[in-house]
C-alpha cells in the first residue's frame, strides 16, 4: 500500500483550493471529511504498517520528488 502522508492543514488547503470545488464544501464540511478520513483510513494504514507492506511518502513534497520516492520504494526501473 502506498500512503501519501499530508497534514490536515495541507489537505484542507488543497481541497478548498480546487477549481471544481462544490458549493456544499464549506469549511465545516471539509473538516468533517478530513476527520472521517482519519477515522476510516488510519486503522487500514496501521494494519499495512504492521504487516510491513506500507510505503509511506511525504505527499507535501514536489510532485517529481514524491513520484521518485514511490518508484524507488516499489523498485520500478
């Protein structure tokens, strides 16, 4: 599993800054979505981490750097 780790602040900024943002995506709704993400996803991330099947990458780095780390960790090339 590849997990792109992004802070809540960064996720909120990215979601709210999208050009295709919906009208119902209020700050409160976005925070609720991020909270739900943590509630549902963190147990899955922990499971894969415990199985040593997790590739965790800092998703706040530049795209080329993130891509390179993923490719490197997957040993593709």
